[in-house]
C-alpha cells in the first residue's frame, strides 16, 4: 500500500520570518544566516529517515506561510533538500521529496 507523509511548515518554523508592523525582516538576512536556518530544517530529515525504517512512504513538504514570504520559505526548504540530497541523505527514499507552496492570503 502506498503511503504519503505530508509535513506542513508554518511561518514560525522559519526563524527569518518576523512579522511586525514594519516590513518582514527576512529580506535582510545574510547568506550565512539563511544557510544556518536551512541546516536547522535538515535536522528534521533525520526523523523522516527513522520513520521510513519502520514503514516506507513518499515525502511531501508543504510550505504554508503568508503570501509575501512564500518564495523565501519554499526556497529555504528546497535549499535544505539539496544539501541533504548532496550528502546522500535521501538515498532511502524512492524519489526526492516534493515541496508544495500553499500561500495564505489576507482577504
């Protein structure tokens, strides 16, 4: 039987997203800070590996953040995946995890 595990990332999962009355500060993050944040997300991938050892699945990572920060957050998850994949960290999965961006809008 095919199983898909969906992991939802929300705004507070990204340390660079600080919502205040002024514009979001993630645009001012240094490349080193962005790389550090991506490595934090990679820590979750170790949990996925342990889960997969118990039962196989396809992994989908869903970015559910406010529209203005969506491309940043999606890019950060994709960066973390690329680093993990380069280090053979996803060699146990049948295919690369998919990244889905689901923007939130204030209507």
